[in-house]
């Protein structure tokens, strides 16, 4: 199994994982459906994490990420939303930063 890094991405990422440090604890996301520079979709702890980079602000050149974390389908809380919003403007510069924020913000 290959470890996925920022320099080694593929759109179909079923044979890899993403290892992150979130608040000092190691988190490993294994069920990755899509992983590119601009978008990430995966299943983690009964949730679907979807992060994507929105268009850069042409005036400021700022990169912004949008995050949605929902409960997986077919469960008792089907469709419940744990996180739905913009990632903080400061400190979220890569898709990996956005995934870490999704895990932190959804208390996973």
C-alpha cells in the first residue's frame, strides 16, 4: 500500500492512504475516493469528507477551501452535517491542511 503525499497524487486513490497530524494526534484516512491538488473525497469514521479549493481570489491571490463533512448514507443519522463552510483563511494552504481542518472541525 502506498502512502499518499502532496507530490504523489492520483484521481483514483483506492490503494493509498493519507496520514495527517491533527492537534498532535496521528490520523490516517484510508478510504479515499478522490485526491488531487484541488479536491479530496474520502470516508473516515462513518463520515464523508469532501474538501475542494474554490477559485483563487483574483484581487488578493488568496486560496480558499470549502469543506463539507456528512454522516455516511444508510445510517440512523443519514445526511447529518458535521461541517459545512469555508476553511479558515489563515493556515489552510493545501488540500491536506483542509482535510486536517475537516477532521478537527467535525470533531473526528
